[in-house]
């Protein structure tokens, strides 16, 4: 028989667990389906979350799973491969392992994947001394020799931002031509003391399991101990596409159109965390999940009361 829930949350990261916590405390029969692929898995610690600064992401999520269990929220390891909306406006959710689950409301918190530049050494050291977010890791590497690997002209912004944490910053243009950088940006780079180095990057130089430099295709090497990169975000929007949600193309990927609470253009379908936008840090994802959970509970309550009132 089909298992029936009031709410199914797809994704057991910060946003999904936050939504589930609110729904569990509201006494809603809720299930979290988690494929176990959090975006911040490569990071040893997370930062910027008040009272949890420096906590390992895996430990943070483990605590979250314990908390939702206290309120009767179910957790199932698995991958959702399909979802359809039935004639009653509710959802049939199919797992890769075969079971079909039923939910009155569906929260998709599947996040996104970071597609890294294909430079030898970048993927291997990502989350260690190859980083992407100065707010997440800038303090820990402050005052070291920074490199920034340009992937688009927008990488200038990243180089300017990281100069807040170090005055020794080199922007490696890599595949970006010098004439692609606006004159105003060149002035800003000079004002920040950022050195601009043209030429394609061939590889990272690693010695004794630590980054020591960046080598260009012409063989020249530059001593660096930290490299910032800008991964290409790949949103996990498959369920939104299957359910017919309106999508919006942005410079950082395609995301569902949502209101301030996270509801998509499909009634009953919600997005939370990086599933609904690129720039959601852990603390923001928790807030988005909380907001979605509270809004869903209120909507279900009013729907049920209206149905009773019509009888």
C-alpha cells in the first residue's frame, strides 16, 4: 500500500531538515527522503552560523536528524526519481528503490552541485586550500598568499572580495582575455593591490599535501598557498521540470520561480535552500526551510478548516 504523508521533504540538508523540524513540531505527518549528497560535504567546517560557527557540516546534519526524530518525522535514505501531481492536487512520489509515496504537499530541497574548473589539482584540493567563498573560509586563511582562478569576467568581483582577507592577491586570468575586463574593474583591481596575470593555468603545484603554487601553460609558476575558484552551479531542478513549475534563467543557473515563502507556481510545491537560489549559505538555507515549513502548516490548516466549514 502507498505510504501517505501530509508533507514529503526531498533532500535532507539544512533547508530540508529545517522545514521538517517546523512541520514535525506542528504535528504534521512528515517524511524526509535524503540521498546523502550535501553541497558542503567537502568542507571540514562551516562558518557564519551563529552558535554553530566552526562546526563540521556532517555533525551539524547529524544533530538535525536527531532533532526531527524527536517530533516523529520520518527519515528515509534514498533518491526520488519522479513525482506527479494527481487530480486532487496532491503528489505521488517515486523512489529509485521502487516505493511510491503520497503527500499532500511537497518540499524540494535538493540543492545544487558545484562544477569545478577542469584544472589539474583543483578538484582534489577543493574544500582544503582551494576554496570558493571568503565568507565561509576567509578568516581561516587570512593574510596568506591568495590566487583567484578566473573563469568569467565576473571573477574580478571575487578577486576584489577576497582582498578583504589578504593584501597579497593574484588574479590568474586563465581563459579570460585582458580586454574582457572593464576599465572600471581594472582601476578597482589596482586600487585593491590585486596583481593581474594573463595566461592559461596548466596545473596547481602541490608539495607535502599542501598548495604551494600555480603553474601557467608557459611553464612559469607563482607561489600561492590558497586558490579561490568560482564553480559553475548546477541546480537540481529535475522534479520542478517534471511537475511543470515555471523556471527562471539566471547568470548562476536555472531555478524555479518562487514567492517570498518558497512556493513555486505549482500549487502545493515548494522550494527551499539552494534548490530555489544560488546564494543560500547554511544559515540562509535554515531560514528558508523554516519559512516554507511554517507556511505549509498554515496552508494545510486553513484548507482543512474550510473543508469542514463547507460541510
